[in-house]
């Protein structure tokens, strides 16, 4: 089973996770920039983080045979902090870089006016740079949040079929599908979607334009959830081709809209800016 995890925060994960993901079939992933939990106090800490997603993390992934790409943005939560919003002015110089395959994750957290501004501005940036957008839908008030998100996308310069609406569930999949966007589902260990609920959605809705991700991060999460969904699909009677469509071809098609996907894993470099994962040891 070949797997592309279209949303996982490897910065927060260990090399054991990389090894286990490879052993489960993961050969490619996209790491969206996100909120790190600890509030950032200046744009500069975003820039170091963006550089890590373009440098150190692809270096680390390559050591384990996995192709790494990223999406960059001012995340919805920190869009509310005026210390962080100047990031928007500097994003254009990052969005031209080869490893960036979308603008994201953007969207709504608490649906504030500041989030409106950041979402609209970043959909425009995606359109300007020929990139698709990864749009997070809120964890609270899911359906109203999704509908407002769809309205903002419709008013933007970015076509709905260049948008991936993420963190969907049974209550939001119908509206999301009707909008013409790609459909993302984050599978978590004990909250929100699990693999059995995901299989039920796939039975009802089909596999077209559906992407499944682990969204694994610094919280309770599981970087092998993509594989577990593939196994659950097979156990429920889906064929290997259906699994391949959801876990590989759909994410390749969506992020391929950037024209920047490089699925051949590069020969691992010995060092990144003079450093290795051996912490200086030989
Ligand atoms: Zn995320």
C-alpha cells in the first residue's frame, strides 16, 4: 500500500514516527505550517519555522525514504494576534520556493474579523502564485463554519477545485462536496473522525476527491492513521484501487496542482547546514 499523508506536522514528531510511517507504506507527505501551541511573539519566529519546513524537515524525512513538501501561511489562530499578522507581508517571498505546494493551513478558528481578513488575503496570495490552498474548517460550530468558509472561497479569486477543505466529518461532507472543493478528513485516535466513521463516509459518498490524513501533531494523534484507514477500507470490502485513489492518487492530484510535487525521494544528504540527525556524533 503506497500512502501520501496530505496533512501531518512532522516538526512535532520523532524519528521513530518517520521509521514507522515508512514501514506502513508512507512515501510522501505534506506538512502544513500551523500553530505551535506556544504563542509566537514576532514574525521572525515564523520565518525560522518556515525555513525549517523547507530545509531541516525535508532533510530528516529523506533519511527515512519519505518525500516531504509543505504548505505555508499565517495560521487561523495566530491571525488574531497583531504581533503575528505582519507575516502576511513576507509570505510572497516564501510562496515562490520549490518545496511549497499550497498556501495553508488557512481558514477559521473562532470566526473573527481578523480571521476574515487573513483568510481572504491568503486565498488571494494562492491565486497570485498559482498555488492551491489547504483550508482548515473550525472544530466548533462545524457546519456554520464550513458554510462561511465556502462563501469566502466563492468570493475569492481561487477556484473551488483548487481548495482542499479539511477536518470534514459526516455533518459537513455534503455541503463541502457540493462546493466543488476537495474533501479532507483528519483521523484522530479518540475524538472527531475515526477509521470506521471514515469508511462509512466513503461508502456513502464515494472516493472521488477524498483525501485522508492523520493531522498528527504535538497533541494526542497517530501518524499511522492513514494506513489504518486503508486497512479498514479493505476489511470493509473496498478494493486496492479504491485505497490507492484515496491514499495516493487524490493527494497527488490535489497538490500536483502546484506543479511542484517531487515524489522521487532524494538521496539523503549527510548534512543539512552542517548538521545531521546524529547530533554531531559520527
Ligand atoms: Zn494541522
